[in-house]
C-alpha cells in the first residue's frame, strides 16, 4: 500500500518534493493544487500528475488523497495545515512550520483532535548523516559539548516583492533559513545531555534590517543547560559558511554540509572528527536518495505503521513546538514582529474563518444576580499573554469552546495584558458577548482613591466603557469597609462596573461589607475571588493571598450561596500526573504552597478516582471545585491549547457528596 499525496502550492520547493517522491518507497503523487489553474496544469504536466486543481480547497475535497504536502509561503502554513487536517488528511508542512509558536500549538491540537499525522518538513533531519551525528554526540566522541556554531545564509538581490524580503510573506533570514541552525543546535545540545532535544533558556541576538522591516542577516547566542552555548547565524543577503561546528572537552566535530539541501541528487554525508592530540577522522555517510525522499519515507512509514510519530531525529511535535518557541525568542530579542502579527493588524483568525462557538462544545453556564449575561463556569486568565498572536489564538479557541469569561487585572504584565486583550476584543468585535472580570487596588495601592484611578486606566487600556465584574485585588483592613462600598457604588452608578466583590478578602470582612451595604441601601459584594482547590494552600504564593477551602469556609459559601471565583483552582499543576511527589522538589512554588502529607493523600485519592472514572487526575481536581454545593467559577490559566482542552474535560465529570467528602479526607472509605 502506498500513500496518495497531494501538494498545496506549486512553488520551487514543490519540485523538490515531486522529484523526491519518485525515489520514495511509501508514496505516490496524484494531485497538485495552486491558486492559478495554469500553474497547476503546468506543474502536473511537468511531473506527470493526474489531477490539477485551481484552488487549495478543491484539492482537499479530493477523498482519494491521504496526505498533503504544504509548501505555501510561511503565513499560510497554519491556515492550510488546519484545513487539511480537518479535511481528514495527514500533513507534512514545510519549514518554518508556522509564523510563530501559538500557530504551531493550534495546528498540533487540531492534528490530535483529528487523529492525523502532522510533521514539519526539515528534510536534513531525515538524512542518515544527521542520525550518525547524533550517535557520535551521544557516545561522547568529543566529550562534553561546550559550544555549537551553526549557520545558514545566502545572498539574494533585494526585491521588496519577493518572499525573501516581503514582510507580508514572512520574509527574512531567521524564518527562512535561520530555523535550520536553531533546530540543529537544539538537537545537538539535547543529544549531549542524553535527551532527544534541548530548549534554550534564553536567546540574545542582533540583526541588520531591510527597508521592508525583515532581517537581512542576523546572529544569535542561545544558552542551554550544562553551560552549552550555541552561536547561530542566518542571512538572505549574505553568503555564510553554511556548516556546523561542535566543540567539546575532548575535540571538535565539523559537518561541512549539514543541511543536505540538494533537491535533485543524493548527497553523501561527511562528518569530520578531530580529537585533541590525535589525528582527525573523516566519516562518510552513504545516501541513496535525496533528503526530500528520505523525509517522505520517514513520514510515510509513521503513517503506515499507525504510530503517527516519525523516527528520531525527524521532527516530532514537541521538537517543532520547541523550535518555534526558540525562533520567537530570537525575533523578540531584536524586537522583530511581522506586520500581520501586530496587535492592530490581527483581525484575522488562524483559520481565516469568522469566529464562532462550536456546536460540539461542552461548556456549562450560570447566572449571577446583577449580570444580564450568562457566564461560563470556567474563567480563563488574562495574566500572561503579552503578544497578540499567543493571546488571540488562545482566546479564539476559548470562544470556540464556549468560554465567554475572562479574568484580568490592572497589574498583570505591567498593564500590557489589558492592552493586548482590549485590542483583541476590538478586533473581534465581541465586547457584548463576553464577561470581563477586572481587578485593581492591589497592595500597596489598596485605597478608594487608587481603586478609582486604576479602574479608569484599565477601562482605557481595554477600550471598553465597563467591566462586568470588578474585584478589589486585595483588602486593606485599615480602611473601613464602608469607604470601599461607597466608591464601588459610585462606579456602578457611572456604568463602569455591573457587580463587584473582593479578591483575597476574609469572609468576615465580606460580611461586614454587605451589612454596611444593606444598612445604607447600597449594592454589596456579589462574589468573592479567593483561593479554592482540592489541595489546601499551605503557604500563599504571594503576600496577602487568602484561601477558603477549609470546612468552615465551605459551610459559609453554602449558607450564603455566594459565588466563588476560585484562583489556582487546580493548585498550579499539583494534580498533573507525574508533576508532584515528595521526591520532586524542582518547582519551588509548588513545594512551598502545596507540599504536605494531607495534600499528597488527596492527590492519591484523586488519582484513584480518576482511574475509576477513566479521566486524568487534574480533571478530578477541577471537578471537585465545580461540584461544590454553592456557585463556583474556577479560574484556569492554560499556557497551551492542549492544557485548555484538558481542563475543559473537567466539566463533564460529576462528583456526588460522598466523593467530595472522600477526596477532602472527611471520610476514610469511598
């Protein structure tokens, strides 16, 4: 059986694929798709391909095609990769995989959801030379690796319309060929550390920019663990050595032609090993087909075997994700953002389709007195995305999955989180469809005066007239509760907020606030946002934090039916399988806040119940919060779409009263 392939994009690199597949043992090429029918026809005629389509979507509609090779310009990779996966195709996508990490994160989540193979097309990773190099490094042939030098650059005449220099087409050296040195350095550093890949802790760079705003040439230094340093260079306007040099404690390795980029002919590999105080050795690695043909078969064998995981050292999903993150670090180091990535320009969705809620979403909703809108039972945090692509792709996904509640604060990201979030809301035109939870008056600015100042600043940042729910981020016991209630009611009258409450307020202070409001016929606290999770917070992660997961607090919430917006609802990953154990103490915050004998017993019980209900332990932890006998709205802070999708599964788990008590150690037997 052979895999039937189609190509999306009839550019120069498509010819290399068409040539390579003739040497392949696993695939056959049956279709080409281009946005120009004449171009598709000419390509089909040149390579004797039976089907030529005048659009990419027409090709994807062909039910006989098993897999698609995508070789459009970089900015189109994510859109058509996702479209192909949703059309039931396996996908091999040219490097760079996407324009940035968030796009890659989304693409792999779609591949997983559709149970399809998705791989980035770094052909040199499939050439036998690369496997030999990895073996030498892992065998410590030159001892411990200390320094890696890798470059890939060429000289092209400046043309603002060409894909190499066009900002709108993802031009510049870093994305076009700088991705090669980055991927090689991560591979070599990983092999030296006994792993498949390693990720740089930081990347520092400089660059020369073209008039179009893309990098003509750039150099970077990447820092890895164990003191490994990588010097990386790339260019589209300068010829570089285009080799890899590796320096270890006992010698050095030179790879004269690491990228094996010949598109027509097989190229033997050559690795030069120079041991200190010894003669050098030249290792020839035989190749009987082009790197592109090897790549096609690496991909094909993974598909035909049903594993959907390419043989190492081809690019795995984790490898590609790491490479995109490193490339993002490189570009941020030189303050380089493509025009289409800028906040004001990010009006498109990654799929190119209008944003809408999926029909198959499993979100649950509730109403809170004083709010006209229903609010999703899960609330996503706006506390970390500082850049539009990562925020937009994550929050677009949230909307599609039925989420409509967002938790932000005046202090998050120094205000940048609110600014980017506000621009996203404006770009998507969804203000009336979502619930914004804003916070302000954080210590040491916890006064009525600062509350008013910060609220107005937050509204301006988010380009909105109001927030739906406003929480004081901290309490200041030195100020009478009535002063806070008075100023909050002023903002309700002005239309700046709908309802309000306190975050990290003691329940006693909340009672006093509401008694004052009742006595003065004013609006009182409608909700509280304190820590609440299955794991008890032993020590607060930040000063002034309050947890309300004890039995007395639970009884109070049950009595008054006060809505609780629970932060750190999943104990910051304590219940993620394999993260927490008495022996694992790398995460200092996790140890400081949640490591205790009783919490490890709760973890063990959650794990046992997860096995019984056939879900993840973290799903049980979230379900514990969701199934309390009072209104709860867990705040979650996923850092990837996969984390979001895992969290959402907690909505489908029902826990009865006995299970809740057993998890909370109130009874000994389930």
